[in-house]
C-alpha cells in the first residue's frame, strides 16, 4: 500500500522520534529511520524496521506491566474506543537507564483504520525530576530545627513555575528563618565569569535597604585574583564557603585563617562534607536571645554586600567588614545552585552569628542549593522542549590555535567562513573568503591540522576558496552536540563564532567544548528565541534535507561563486571544472536541486 509520497517518507526519516504506522490488526506497516536505528542499536531479534511484525503480539510476549498497559492502550485505539493514548515507561539498557514517552493516535485513510505510534526519549527530563525527588528524600532525614524550613522550601522550589520563582522562593524562605538577616541570589552567566543579582530578601523586621543595597551592575568573577573571590570559589569548587568573624581562632580541617583585625579574629572556612570541616567557636545563641534592635542588627551589612560584590573581592576584605554586636559576630555563607554539570547561580546568606553556621546548617543550605539547581535544570529542560527554544551563542576567541584565527594571522587578512559540505567518507569541505591569491591560501592552509588542499573556486571578489579536510573538525564537533555554525570570521587579532544550539541540547555543552579546546574563549552573546514548528529555519532545514550531497554542493558552490548574481562572475563551465565534473553533469545536478527548492516554494503543503 502506498502509505505516503517519497517526500513524506524523507520527512519522517528526519524526525528524532521513533515512529511506526500500524494497520487495523496491529501489524507494523511502516517505520522511520529513527525507529530502525533504535532497532539496530538494541540488537532486536527481527529486522530493524520491524515491518510485518504485529505490534500487539510483540508487546505482550513478556510480563512487563508497562508493555501490557501499552498493548491495552493501542488496542483501545484500534477498537475505536479512544482517539489518543500516551504512556511514560522505562526502557533500560545494560549501559544506561532510559525513559520514553509513547504517544499514539488513530485515524482513517481510504476506509481503513490506522494508528501512528511515536516513542520519544525523555530520559533527561525524567532524570532531572528524579534528581529533585532524590534530594527531597535525602533532606527529610536532617535536623528537626530546620525540618519545617526544609520541607516547605523544597516543596515550593520544586513547584515553582519558572527560574525567577525558584530564586525568589529560596530567598524569601531563608530570610523568614530566624537564623538569617538577609539572603540574595546571583544568577551566573554561561561561562560562570559574571553574576547578576536576580532575587533578594531580608528578615521580616530588618531594613532591607540597609542590608542589601541595590546592585544593578554585573558582578565580575574573573578579576585579577578570581580564585580568592568568595563567590567564584563557591561556584568553582561547587561547595559552600563560610566567612566568619569568629570569637576565637582555631579552625582546621580544610579551613583557612584570615588576617585578624582588632578586636576580633577572622575565620574563613571552605565547607566539606566530612564532619569537623566547619569551625563552630562556642555555643550558638538561641534566636530569642539575638539582638532585637533593628538598627543594631542591620548596621554594617551594606558594607559586607558592597565588598562581596566587588570584582576584586577577597575573603579577608569581606570578613573584616562583618558586623559584631553584643550577642557575637555575624557570618556569611555562599552556596552554589548546582545540578549535574551545571551551576546556575550562587546563594549568599547573612547569619546573625557565624557560630550558628555549623555542619548541620551548611548541610541544609547545600541541599537547598542542590534542590534549587535541580529545579532550575528541570524547568529549563522542560521549557526548551515545550517551546522549542533555540539558543544563539556568540564567542570572541583569541587563541592562536583556533583554525580560522590561525589562518587569518598566516594570511595577514580577514577570513570569512561560508559554509561546509560533507562529500563522502572522511572528506569534508570548508568554503572561505579572503582577499589573497590562491598560492598564498594554499601555503597557509597547508599548515592547518587536517587540511589537505585549498583551491580558488571562481574569479569572484572577494576570492572564494574551497579547503578540503581529511576527517571532521570543529564544525562537526559542534554538530555532534546539537549546534550549527551561524557565522564565523576572523581578523589577525580575533575570531568571532556564532552558533545556534538546538532546543533539546544544553548550551553549556558547547561552552565546555570550546573552553576545553582553546584558551581565551570569551562568551560575548547569549540569546534565546522561541521557535514555532513552521519557522523559516525549520522550513529551510527540511528543504535542504531533500537535496543529495552533490546537489547541495553544486547549489551552494554556485551561489557563493556568484553564478546567480546579476553580473554572473562564474559560469557553469568554471564551476564544473572546479568540481572535477563535466559541464552537463553540473547543470543536471543544478536543475534537480532548483526543482526541489522551487517545489517547496510553490507547492509548500508537504513541508508544513
């Protein structure tokens, strides 16, 4: 049976979902490439496409309750009892735990009933939700004094609607606790070298302005001595950092004693999970005995905030400014908001007494930081999946080993990237423009790792060159992580790279890749945009997906060389010669590619 046109089959094959079509008796009549790829990867006992197999019979062979539920749901569709069915289920492999979402719906075609079944990998979302659940379970066993705070705050954090709500809830919950005068959150940049105050709260009876003055500018965490910055230390080490003006010196177990100031001794402690790593000089003062005069309680904390937010902040400078009242010296603790590999911000808490920042207190704060981080991670992942939010990252790179920058310096000329083509096997092509002759380009390109040849394509200005690589490079590494190059250029001083990160990928993976490969990588732009399924970009990607590699090569080369310009600067003969094919073959591929593009423009129905 002709289930769909060739175009529709290609479209299904480019979906990341595993899709199959069932006839009225449950027999699999067709499947897409993702379905077949999953079958090959998991060594199923039938052909990878499973066409001809009965979905219901295969599903019910075992006694797995999820499989039984799936079979019953699909059967109800085939029987006409419902229109749609969905089920989340585990499908673990020997190497990893995985979860999928089964979505199915029925429809009629040519008098017959069919069901389309799609399986979507939701492992990342489920793992994030499970991380939140694990943290909540672990926290339920901690101290009675903070059990109310812990339970209420964690429930509110997990139930928060967005990232801003998570940050605000965290601050308000902690500020309402008797132990703290003020709390604020610094939201970190992707490169973790800057932070912006995104939420703050003060104790109910405290003067918020006296404790937390407005901080409108970004906080630089990459100053001359970034390792000494308390906020940067907390983020980099992914652990709380405690700053206390203690009653007596004598801390050890991973702690550092700062230069004392009269009349107090200063203690700085980097928290560890091992007992005894936090110094608690003397007994804690019960909340009822803490200084109750608002002006005395808040005096001096604005200076703490100011020093903590300076680019050149040090633990010594912050500790020196911590106020001291009749009931003792205060304390500051900074806590990372982290989940998995991501750090989403840093929490700063101002305590009445530094001595109250015990191991148990820090365990609660660290756990809340992890819950907030996991909640933000889950919200960001869910939001990107639901709204199809693409992320645009722009980098400035000054590492001379960066290929385009290395080439620009060797040529002493600006270089512009025009695109890439994968020919076959390990043959990859880069299109570049630079105001140099062919001999100069050949000599400079020969020094680049992986480049085997360079050739000027046509007599256009600025000159257009084709660089041939043996094996993949940075462009392919980015693509493996769900990113495509939007633009790339270089002067002899600096390279600029802009990439688009797919909705189901994390931008931090791109940042980690570039930072791991090159030095002097500076993130200059971070923009998110919500895309609908019918954007020009997705339409273009689907059209390009219908072209063969040769057709795309011909069309891209012709466009870049000026074949379609008003004053044609390259002829078909020129381009055919540059590709090593006959003129007739060149025009055959060109016309086929043009037909595909024009069909998409004037008969767009299959592409919607």
